[in-house]
C-alpha cells in the first residue's frame, strides 16, 4: 500500500552552540553549508566549531550542493509523543554529495520511491515551536 509521508514533524528546540551559529545563520537563509577543517581539509558532520578528527578549531563553512543519497532508512510506526500522532514517518541517513552523512527525515515522499540510493535534496522546514530552520530531505525527482 502506498503511503505519502508529509512534512511538518514536531521538532524540539535545539541548543544552539555559539560555534555552530554560522551553520544556523546560513540555514536561516535557506542555504545548506558543510563545515570543513582548515587543518586536515576534510568535511565533517554535525556542525560544530572544531574538527572531530584532529581537534583543530579552524573551521570553514562551505556551501553544499544541497543534494545527496539515502544511505539507509526506517519507517517509524510507533513513537512517543509528540511524534506518536505523526506516525508513520521516515527516519533516514542521507549521505550528502560532500561526503558527510546526516541523520534526518525524508518528507513529502511516497513509499513507492523510498529506497537506499534515492536521490534527495535539502529542504528547510520551520518548526511549530521554534523559529528555526529544520534540515530535512525530499526526493529530487518528485515521482508521487
Ligand atoms: Zn581536521
């Protein structure tokens, strides 16, 4: 049976660490950035002010393509509130074209097209309880 997974999942207000503010500022403008380490040159995830590999605090925020590929996913059918009233929904890992893997939700998507390898693009939703951009993904090719 085909199911359509809408957006609008509840999102608790995150703690925004000061050294991740460049990421949130860009997201607020609808721009996805990825932090790169100036010392070892590699991207990392999640956004923070130091490299998890070498500890350098030299971080640059580069624009991302905003596209990636579903690495893996699950359909959540039972959950505690506030998510329980929004089931089923998709929890997924998406590998961005820059090479980092993001835990996220796939929204505005049909169960008919959902599979590992699906090409997706970033969308920023606004949480109901916070004026913050929430990074989620939707199919690049909207076949639904
Ligand atoms: Zn590094």
